[in-house]
C-alpha cells in the first residue's frame, strides 16, 4: 500500500538527525501542543567559594501553560490537577498548603447560579432515567444528539442584545452577589455589615460553565469561616441553614442596570433557577452533581477542575480572538452562536460599550471573566502550587550536588526564541506522546484509587 503524505512526513521526522533530542524535549513538556522554546543559560554557584556547581546552556522547552483542553490537552491536564488541589484544599483541608482539616466542618454549600431566559431555545426536559417528560416548546421531541439543542427556537424573537450584555456583566453580577450575600448573612445574624466582618468571613471557589445556549452559569463552593478565614472557626450562629437562606436571598436580590444601545434601561439579574447542594465528606446520595441532597467534596473538586479547562461550548467554536466579522461568517458553528458573536462584535463597535471591549471577547460570546476564581482566603493559589513544583525540582538538583539551598546562588537567563512545533508531523507526534503520557497517568491514578 502506497503511504499517504502524512506517513511520509512522519517517517521523515523519525529518521532525521536529532530526532531523539527533539523527542526528549517533547517528553520534557509532556507533549505540549505549543511549547515555548527558550535559549540562554542557567547556573548554580556556591555563595562562599564562588565555584560553579552546575551550568546549563543552550535551548530548553517549557509548556505553553494554557488551561484550555481544546488548545493543549497536556497543559490543560496540569491546570486541572492544580485546580483540583486548590479547590480540594479549601473543602477538606491540606496541611501542606496551610489549610487545617476542620474546614470540612464549616457551613458549606455548592451553589449554581444561572442566567435568565432571553427567549425560547430548543431543549429536552427529562425525568428519572433520562426519559423525556414533554416535548420542546417547538413541538418536537428532540434526540440528545440534535444539533439544534440550545439554539433559539425563533431567532427573530430571541433577545441576543440582552443576552450578550448579560454575559458581559456576569462577573459584575457575581461580585454584587458576594456583597449581597455578606449583607444577607449580617441581617440574618442580627448585626451590621461591619460587625459581620469582625465575626465571620465568606470564602468561595467558583467556575464558569457554558450552557448549550451559549450563556455561562456559575458553580461555586461557598464556605463560612471565622474572621481570619480558613484558620478560624465560624461563629456559633453561622449554621448551614442560615448560609442557605442567605444564598437564596442574595441571588434573588442582585440587580444591575445597564443601558441598551437605544438608551432603554436593561435590568440584569440571575435566573430564577438556583441549585443548592450541601457539601459533605461522605455523600448520603450518589455523590454525583445531579444528586438531590448533597455532593461529596472530592467529586465537587473534580467537577470544578474539569470545567475550568473547557471552552465556550459553541461547537467547534474558536479559542482565539476574532479579527473581523468575516471571521465569524467562516466558522463552522450554529447560527445561534454566530449571532451571539455578531451581536458582541456590533456592540463592541459602539462608543457607549467601549470599556467592555466586546470585540476582544466576541469569540467567548461576550463573556469577559475568568473561568476559575476564588476568594483570597479559600486556600492556596495556582502560583504557589507552581512554586511548590519548582522548589521540589530545585531540591532534587541540590540534593544531587550535596549542597544546601542557603549556600548557593541560582541565576537563570533565558529568552523566548520560538513558539510551537514547526510541522504538522511534529504536532501529530507530540499529540501522540501527550496521549500516551495522559493514558499512563490515568491508569496509574486508577490503580492507586483501587488500593
């Protein structure tokens, strides 16, 4: 059988001089799809004697570090693992990250805040066992693979303008929700907001997830601590029931007024659907997100980490910025998602929305926020987790040199000279390495979980 062109390219890759060195570098970044190629030097010098203990010169690769699975599965997996440990530490505690285990005893809830309706969309209403309960508002019984799901039943009626403006202000709505939640807790406890700040502290970890209709909803683990955060117990009046009541009151009260292009006032709110789940160490139900009573903390951390790496949910939509309206026309996505992008692009060209910078965020359907956010006192930070890994690698190197960290001076002098792989064959081979390493890790994790 005559080989195809990709076969020829791959054969040329694996037989070219320097392939083994190239492959080693690909493995060093875990098969990253777009590695950053650095050139420079690194040295470890003894502070007292001036002796150079180790020196590295030449080129090295570092991972691109993107969180988006669609852009780089390898780096998104690392991001997801960091997100898992960050969220899990705030749920169950982690002594290595300075969070005590008694945070698991604090009042905690998993809340899902949804966007309101901007018009009927094609949907499936299911009951127990996944059976359809009633037809869509369009009159049809949609199959779960129907590509119309989530799209507007009538594009002429759907309020795309309001949908994009809501999306652009979703982060501001969340901020107002946290303020309203503190006020609601203070009111329920019979104290002023200032007194509440001296008695308790609200902490959260939140992830944004796109619905099929292209709008985000927020999943948040919310915890109530003492005034110093995770290190102090919540006051005796802070019960789960009071926290739940405060979340409901805050979600219903938040409103943000913005102007439509014509000057009419548009009130932005969260949707009426609010889902609250008690967070437990051992769930009484299935522990799944859809369980009616509660959710197990480990499952919740995995869930938040998973969605922190996802994209818009607009089928095959772009993960990079749109440069022109023609870029939108060329996309192979639903007309519904295209219209949201066009609306964001059009609004972005108006002076009154200049500060929203909507054209920059048109590929995100107008959403301008971060996907994973947390309050300062929730747990550690992603940066600190990366620093822990860097310190661990340095400790290994210094142990091999038999020298203490205080006795050496580490100097790094690197500059980026190139990005990504050069050919389709390189990209394909790197992707295969990433897949192999991810499968190997998954199998290792599964074996560990069974023991």
